[in-house]
C-alpha cells in the first residue's frame, strides 16, 4: 500500500517518551491500573445522540447499521497528519509499544494486517513460547480479526482525509466488528489537533444476545475495555507526536 511519509527514527533517540512493557505485571500496571491522562471514551447525552453518531460512522465505513451497533467509541486528538498516523498503525504488531503484548499477543497470520489473531498471555495460536512451554496446555485465542476493508487513501469525495481499518471479529471475544478510524480534525467540532483517532467496537457478548443483556457483564467488560483502550490511545498519541516532531526536527541528525 502506498505511504506518503516514511520516517526513519531510532527508538533510542533522545527523550523517548515510552517504556516498553517487559512482562504481564508491567502490562497490568500500564494498561489496567494506570489512569490515562486524557479521557477518550465518547459519552452521549441521550440514546438518540449515540445512535445518530454511531450510524454516521458505520455508514461512512460500510457497516450494516441493522446488524451491528457500536457499543464503545473512543476518540483522541493527535498532533500529526492523518497519513502519518495511518502509516504508524500499519506497523501495529505484537511488539508494539502501545499494546499489552504479554497479556493479549498480536499474531499477524499472513505477515500483514489482513488477518490478525489475538491470543492470551503470549500464545501464538499454535504453540506457547518462553516460560509458557512449561505448561501442558495452550492459552486460548481471544479472537480473530479478518479485514473487511482497509482504506489507506481517502476517497476523492472526502474532505477530511479519512482512512480506516474495518475488521470482522470472530472466534472468541468480542463477536462483531472492530474499526480504527483516522481523519483530519474538524474545527467546527471543537477539535484542535491535526488529526483525530477513533477506536470503535460493535459486538454481542460472545455472540450471544442474552449475555449482552446482563448489566453486570456489560459493566465489567466496558470497565476493562475502556481503561485499556484509553491507555492504548494515550500511548499511541505520545509515540506519534514524539516521532513526528523528530521527523520534522531531527535530533543529532536522526
């Protein structure tokens, strides 16, 4: 896929903002216990407002509004162009500085973003690695993401440079759709940074509508999901803004 910006920066450059997690416990500390600096969950004043906002996004990226509903929408502003953010997202993998790698391992099935398997505690879906080889069982697959559409270049009719990933999620939890959406900020919506990043999930709990109606299950899931997603978004913002600033103003010739 064509990419407009290809910065070459060392992660050891001066004043790098993030520390890579080293084990399950640091994953828990950074992603589950840490309170994110910026609150990212979009909250709505009414069910109608939530539905209108959700449907406007779903129609934009081609989701059947009658089949899915977006239960969680997170948004964060980032001081970097939308094309730059999308390029960084294309490099997303199990070694990302912005993801709890030791709890939910990302496995690129075709060495691409087309099919992604997420497994628990570092399993690779076929065999466990490292210390987990000592156990006589394999840690389960959380879910499989299959790309329905990857839009690396904005449509000609778009005015906000929208780019996105749209996945069908199956084989575990959650069941439904997952989308990462990037666009240029819209000042009329009180957005001040260069770009806006959205993480969106639409699902039924384990594919069972009856379970999705249990409030205590929804509250537990949403609490965990929202905390982790907010921390992922905040770390991605830090990383991209630092790298883009160094791209514009290289440090020591990097």
